[in-house]
């Protein structure tokens, strides 16, 4: 197939492009190269896949509907990854956040509707559409928090509650994607993703926390923990996420209009410092300097995805445990320290 990837030079995008190119597909990357590491990721892809007929790059922005439409015309599948990705940035620049995430996704949907209406589209959404989940009881287990009553995590049937400009913009994109299947018959899926990590992730303090901590540890930089470090997240290695995309495209015609939680699930969780910090210090072989900051607005004490719907309907589940995946990430950063200077 001829696959069109918005944000294809980002962390998730370049790994997805690499995967589908190795499967023999043609890939067009549409990216404005604004993210840290994007140019490096694009160069890496072009070195690995030196065939302009198989890998094409179009520099462009999803806010530019005309440029997007020209580039997407005739595509056979669309993976929409482009976005403003940080809650903190959305609070500082809410208009930019809206234009990139909400308007940008609307433009992608309209471009698909008008220029490649038969193409399945997967929208990369986020667990932030569930908001603070203040209605869910949290228990303190000493070194980490846990749900009192959700042993499998939060299901897709949980109420949506958009917190922060980022939550609102991604939530709007999530719902537009679902509704375009209902109203226009497009072949769309939305994946509510949780804590994706892995190779080629240039994580920073307000986004990509697993990679950010690993990079800081390798480069001997201090780490700031917001809150008490007992917050729990389900984490998912990039290789497992890309497999979910592949299955989503294969089964899109059967599952159109569906939303799926795509995360590590209850079997792949980490307390962000009381547990992850111990693993990181084992990998480093020394104690890591840590500073504590105040809780950030809307920060969830626990988020764990219930991934049983994806298991049942997509036939997908994670295969890479956190210790294995984080060790791989640590080795990649350690072998490429110059990328983080």
C-alpha cells in the first residue's frame, strides 16, 4: 500500500515508517520538522531506505489544508501522528495547540474525505481524553498508587473529560475521527495511546518522560520529579505500538469508527520514580540526582489502560516488558550520546 504518515519524522512516525517500509510498502512522510530530533530521524530513515520511489518526504504542516491535500491525494492508508504533544506547552500557547491538534486533525479528515476516501485512517489520540478521573478511587500502597476498583485499568467506556487545552484539542480530534466514520462513512480508527517509549525518542521534561529520564541519566543531568514519584503509568514500547497500527490497517474495514486503548495495560506498569528510578540506577550503576517539584495541574496519580478491547478485536497485546524495553532504550541512548548534546 501507499501509506501517508503525518508527523512521520517524529519518534513514533519514523519507527512506523521504518516498519512499513521493511514490509514492502511505499511511505510518504509529511512533516514540518519542528520537533527536536525530527531532522535526525528523517536522515536516519533516508539512509536506511535509499529509494526515492519507496520513501518520499514532503515538508509541510497539517494546518495548511491546501498543501496537505496535494500531498495526500491518492494515498491508500493514512497514519495521523502530527501534533502538539505537551500539556504544559498547551497551557502556555493554547491557540497554537488548538490549531495543530484540533484544526490539523480536521484538515486531515477533510483531505481524506475529498482526496482518498477509501483509505483507512488511524488517528493517534491520547489517554488524556479521560481527564483527571476524579470519580475513580485511588489507594496509596506505600511506594505507588493504584486503582481501588479497576484491576484491568480504565476502559474505553469511561466518561470523557477533557482537562487542559491539550486534552480539549486531542479530545476534539478523537471525537471528530469517530464521527467522520458515522457521518461520512470514512474508514477511521482512533488509538488512545499511553506512555509510548523506545529508540529514537528525543524526550524532554514535559513530554516523553521515559526517554527524558534515560537521557538525563546517561548524560549525568539532574532529574526533576513533579509530585512524589509514586504516580503509576502503563508503558508501551514503540515496537508493540507499530504492530497495533499494522493490525489496525488490516482490520479497519471491520472496526471503522472504533476507539481503542493502546497502552501497556495492567501487566506493564511503572511507578514513575519509586520503581522506574530503581531500574534506571541499576542500569547506570550509580545513584541518580533527583529534584522534587510541585504536582502539575491535571496530573493523574494513576493511569492504566484497559486494553482488553484491543486484545479481543484487534488480536493485539504487548510483547515487550518494561525492563526489557527500557534496557533497550538505555543501550540506544548510551550508544548515541552525541544525539543529545
